[in-house]
């Protein structure tokens, strides 16, 4: 039996614990999440444990990163189970604030990152990255970790966070963790719980189609044709709507020319099956 894992709900308690660890000379790692944890989140906790003696995990379903017609109310919440999984994984503290602790009466400040937030999910989900940037800035300042770990599953988000940490001189090392996947390649996601038995095999095609596309790009085929074929393949596989399939520069997500790729790139996609929106990406 792992030792019981403390759950705190206030910034003051979080800061007191982190300060005590600091005084003892311990490095602190941090993994922000929205809960409904799966193996992808737990792999980030293990990565954090390799880089710090103490690991804090936050669980907060951040309302400001959901659009008005998105799934904030339906988003799965399973705190008791999450805490159990985190105890088994070896985390040391859970920070699970309520909305009033994060956004008290009169809250008026947002962090908005230009450039890297604009294409892809930034275009498909207006305001999403301002919500993400604001809450992640708050969480990093609340916790004050030495290192914070984020998943490559949300690749654009990872680049947004790297940018804001650099721009605002937040003293933390940002580490990206590889995407944890199901057997058929589907990226693990709390939202996979929405998929019906009929939709689940279709969902796996997102990764298969991106793998095919990445292979073609590596063998020198032109970006424009590979993107267009992937969109077609997703539609034929049964995706209701494709928000984007785009090949972009790996670092700043700048647009590439239509021809063969010449530098490290990333292929990123977002597509809907039924009421579920899935994202995935691969290095090229
Ligand atoms: P979320 O709870 O979805 O906000 O995700 C919390 C953190 O876990 C983010 O840094 C995500 O990128 C990361 N994450 C989510 N799914 C995966 C996955 N399948 N593999 C690795 N990291 C993930």
C-alpha cells in the first residue's frame, strides 16, 4: 500500500509544502492536469520523479479554456480514483483547487501569447490558448516548481507554454513527455471516454493516417499533397469533420512551403467523430 497522498485545495497550503521541501534541499517537479487521469498523465508523473525528489500534481478542470459550446460540463471528473492512481505512481502532493480559489471575485488578468497560439487549435478554438496560458502561468507561480512536465500529446500547448515561460522569465524548466498510446495508436485522452464502441476503431485511424502521412513526408513527398490526402483519408475513415491536418515547423509551428520538408517538422491534426474532438501529432 502506498502512503496516503495529501490533497490540498488552497495556494497557501501548496506554497507551505513546497517551501518545506525547498528548505530540505529537495527539487520539486510539477504536472498540471485536468484529472480523469490515464497512463499518459502517469507517464508524466514518472518523468517528473526522474527529475525531482518531490512531485506535485494539480487537478483543475479550467473553465476558461473551454469554449461556450464545448464540453466543460460533460468533462469527466474522478478525483478519488485520480488520487489513488497518483499515490500508486509515487506523487507526493495533489493540488485540487476549486474555481473560487483560482478565479476569485474580480479576477481580471489574462496571459495572451501571440504567434504560436494563432494557427491550428488557436484558430479552431478561439480563446482556448489564452485560457491555457493564464491558468498555466498561475499554476507555475502558485507551485514554484523546479521542473514542470507537459505532454507532447498537446504539442501546440507545449510550445505555447515554452514561449510564455521564456517571455515572462518564469524560473522553471519545461520538459515535454512522449504521447502514451493505446495498442492501435490512439493517443490516450480523458475525452476517449466519450467514444462509443462503433467510434472507437475509427478513432484509432487518426494516428494510423498521421503515421502514413509522416512516412510519405520523410520520403520527400510534398507537404500540400500529403496534407490533402490525410484530410481525405480521415473523412473516408468516418470522421465527421476535420478541423485541420497541417505540417508545420517543429519549434514555432510556422507554416511550411507546399514542397518537400527541409527541416524538423511536426504533423498535427484535429478531427471530430460524433460528439468527440480528437487531436494527435507526430514528429516528421
Ligand atoms: P489534460 O488533463 O488533458 O489537461 O492533460 C494534462 C497533461 O497531460 C498535459 O500536459 C497533456 O499534454 C498530458 N497528456 C494528456 N494525454 C497524454 C498522453 N496520451 N500522453 C502523454 N501526455 C498526455
